[in-house]
C-alpha cells in the first residue's frame, strides 16, 4: 500500500509538476480518492477532475522553465503527511513556496490542503 509520504511526493512531482494532461490525470486517478477534497487559499474543490483543472490552470499560466521541488523531507504522523515545497525557475529562486498537508485512507489522498508562505 502506498504511504502518505509517497503520496505527497508523487502529488508534488507527478501531479502539480506534470504539464502533460494525460499523464497527470492518470496519476491523479491513482493517488486520489474519487471524492477528494482539495483546499487552497482560493477555496475548496471536490473530486479528481476539479484538482486536474486547478493544476492545469496553474501550469498553463507558469513559464515552461518553472518546476516544483520539495524543500524538506515529508513529515508523517500516521495517515497525515506534511510536505514543504517551492515553485519557480529550476535554476533560480522560487517565486512561491508553501506547505501541502494530506490525509490518506487506504493508500489514497482523501483531503489535501495547501498553505502558501507569505500570508497568502
């Protein structure tokens, strides 16, 4: 069974970091519960398609050279995981950073919350 640290790492790199929609949707189907709740400072959405839509909009608006990277190892407590990340030019300073907090059940993410640094 997939662990919450694996889920968070794959979410960062293979969902939020994946610009190819077909590959991203396949990973979303693998990692997320069908009724997943995702909440960020813009609000809450429910379901895999809604997450794909949010990621697509984010990546479509970002320069091609921008990438996500973890800034520390995933911290885990049971079925809850926390991952800090940065987004920006692969070879430069990030333009945004934040924290993902995921709750998993049966090897899938059922709730994902994103907090942005800097009060956003």
